[in-house]
């Protein structure tokens, strides 16, 4: 996977008008994942979007100054993500349009089936093997909506079933079901690395992991550009 920062001045080229987007709201009564589209982009690179709506038809009411994250998958096969804030609520006839500030940063991520991000997340999990349940600890080294890489001193086998408790900061996910699909020797005594595949994520859990991965990508891109 390759990350590539995008110049804010090129936002008009990167984001076409009418583009469907995903809007992530962190906190408050309307925290969650919503759909919207790009209504307009002005000369100061402020972005205008339609009022975000979730799959149940609930419209997100966002306070001015609130931080939001947006992303979309382009027709060229990469995901663009950026962070911004609500500047003003504008009415266009019967439409409610959110005016967002010039993005703080943009990042383009070439996609595979699921893009992974490097992390160091301490995790507790239960392993089901040989008819027994074992509680253990480890460290998640990278994660995507499709799976993760786990470092632990517990000896696991391919196809073993795990249930993990993941604290992603934005939300704690409990009893995430996963299956061991790969096993690697690290060279460090007692430590092994395992490739995990998530096997039964809910839509909410998947959206939370995607949001976390996108936020992490934006954070890494900003650091690459020397903004932090």
C-alpha cells in the first residue's frame, strides 16, 4: 500500500462536485457514520456538503466548529480522506448545506481489498483451541477492516479462533471474532506473529475500524509533511 499526501490547492482536482462521500462524526448525540455528497468547493477551498444522513435516514445535526472527517473512494481505485470543521450551516431553498473549512490535510491511499495501518495496540484476547479456552495478551502491529497482525507469546495454530477486545481510542470494540490465517517466526525468543482475519464484524464495527485506519493515515501523512 502507498500513501501520498495531496496539496490542499489541488482539492478541486481530487474531489469532483457531486462526489458521494462518507462522513465520520466523533462525538455528541450524532456520533457515527453518514453519507453525503460534495455540493460545491469555493475559491478559498471551503467545501460544501449536503446534510449527512445515515442508513436509517437520520440526519446529522453538527455544531459550528465541530471537527469532522470525510472520505471517498475515487474511480481510479484509491481512497481520499481529509479532516475539516463545520464553519456555517447554509440554506439553499429547502436544502441544508454544511460549509466546511479548508481541509487541514488530505491523503490519498491506494487501496487493496482493505488498507492496513501500522499501530501498537495492547490487546487482551481469548483463544479457543483443542476444546479449551485460554486468556492471553498481545500487541496488534497493524490493522485493517479485514484483519490484523498480532504479536504474542502464546503458541497458536492456523485456523484457531480468537475473540479480541480492541481499544481504538475513538471506541472500544469487544469480542471481535478472528481466525488465525498465518503464522510467522520472529527470531525473538518466545514471541510469534500471527495474521488474523476478522470473521464476523458488524457494520458498526467495520465502520469504526475504517474510521480509525483513515484517521491514522491522515495523522501519518501530516507527520510526513512536517505539519506536526
